[in-house]
């Protein structure tokens, strides 16, 4: 028999945050880093793309949704179960909204490439700003959800 402390076979909450929050945001930061290097180490408004951020946020929300739906808490009563299902539904709705924002931003970009219309450029810029501002909400909610339900990563 081996002496010493037993290791927890279940990954920690830090691992959950890395898998469900950090990994989905990698495409956004990777694309921005590549643009940063290509532009000669200059950051401007187009360095980090709002469409990439919207897709990353959508992926984050889907992963959190799936994590919640597969969670089995010990001695979970029906009220806790309903709370988890409601939170999972909220993340699913946020995912749909993020994917819709991605589609809108890509459509605006295609319209601008096809025909340079100032009104479309202003609308796209507004949606981009809104994407950057609102993207913090799902990230904050994901971390808060992890702490609330003490979610652990299952790898």
C-alpha cells in the first residue's frame, strides 16, 4: 500500500475555467496577435475582430451549457436541478445571440467589401462596439456559474 495523500482524480475548478472560458477565447486572441504582428506591431481598431470574438463567446456559451447539462451534484433536489437547467438555457440563449452577432458582422463586412456604403460602415462599427462591450457578460456569468455550482472539468 502506498502512503501519502490521495490525489483527486477529478480536475479542479481552475481547469474548468481554462477549458470552458480560456480555450474558447484563443481564436480571438490568436487572430488579433497575428494581425498585430502583420501590421508591424501596431494596434488599431481592426486588430482584434469583433466577429471572431462573437464566435468565441458563442463557443464559450455552448461549452458552459453542456457542462451544466452534464453536471451531477450529490443529493441534488428538484429545485437545484431546475436552477441548473435554467442557467444552462440562459447560456444557450447567449450562444444563439453570439452566433447571430457573428452572422450580422460577417454580413456587414461582405456588404462593405461589395459596396462601400457609409451607413453600413457606421452600423457595423456600432455592432462591433456592442460586441466588445457585451462580451464581458458571458465571461463573467461563466465564472460566476462555475463558482455557484462548483463545476469541475471532465476531460
